[in-house]
């Protein structure tokens, strides 16, 4: 034991403290260099993620804003004149608010065209949707408030004096009991929608269509003082965004067109 202690003491005496310090410095410097490389790699990854996010927000601006369960609506393209032929059907265009109505079990939600929640505004639609026998569905339509003559009045719905009487003119069925119907032809979706709404309450009404000559249907709509018509290809699928398979023809003398012209003029001033 005495010899072992003496040997250890001699070995310790021979170690140069400066050498120990230099070695530790080198170890720390090497560790710092490794850490710097890791930080630089992380910064590069963050930069890539930020660039990808910025690109996403530019190309898909609604991606991060859309509520769960909301399907952006199909939008008609403005037509120079209504189409003719057996490939088309024609619906009255009502002056109201576009609504995507969703039922999922006992839960009901109403969304505006950009995805804002309108559930609290239209109790008659919510009640009728809740009482449907379907377990789930997504219906596309127009929320409408009518005046004393039974004509759609945009002012009534805009100024919220008649929210409790607003009903939905339903014209398309996007989903039913978990089945996505968007790839089905329009005429199949409409036939299914008519069946779903056969015994619906007053808050939901099926928007009938006419399979006649487009210009003739449009002329009658204008004579009645309606906003116009939307012509749709019978075989078309449902696609979010502007569609060439849905064509709108507006009555130039109706209130909706005059209102749009005034709003455009105000924006240009």
C-alpha cells in the first residue's frame, strides 16, 4: 500500500497543470464548434419552413383559415347569355346569402360563402336541418327572407330585422351520411337532395329547376322581377371555386345588380 501511494504521488507531481488546462480548452472549443454547426442547421431548417409557409399562404390563402367541416362553395361564372340545349338545367337565382349548411349528428352549423359562422343568425334553418332524418349531410343553398309579396328581399336579411323568418333554398347536396357526393353528376345530387328534403320543415325548401330553353327561362325570370338564373350542366361534378359548368345570368333591372353597381362605384371613388 505504501508503495502504491508513493507511486501515485510521484505520477501526480509529474503532471503539468498547463497541459491539463490546454486539453480542457480544446475539448470545450470542439464542443462549441459542434453546437454552432447544430444551431446553424436548425436555423436553416427554420428558414426553409418559413419559406414553405409563406408560399402556402400565397397559393392557398384559405388553407389555415377554413373551419373544420366547411366545404368552399362552387361559384358560377358570369355568362353573356344563358345556354341552351338538353345538357343544361336552370335554377332561379334568389337574392340572399349563400350558405353551406352542415349537419353532423345533433350538431348543426351554417357557414357563409367565405366560411364565417352564421349558425346564430338563422334559427329556422338550424331547426329544420336538425330535424332531418339523415345522420349527416352538407347542403349548399341560398338563405332568403321574403317580403309581403313573397319576393326575396335582400334588405330584410342584410339589416337583420327578420332573421327568425329566413329559410334556405337548397340546390345542391355535397355529403350524405358520410358519403362524399361531389363526384356524382348534378342531376343525381339534386334527385337525392329532393328525397332528403321531401318532409323537411319550413326552414328548408328544395330549389326546383327547369329543363327548358335557357334564354326563355331567363326572360320569364326578368319579367317576374327576379335576380336572374343559374344554368348548370346536368353531368357536372361539384367543385369548390369558380366553375365553367355553372353560368349565372342576371336581370339588369333587378335590385341586386343595381346594388352591385353602386358598390363598385363607391370603391372606385
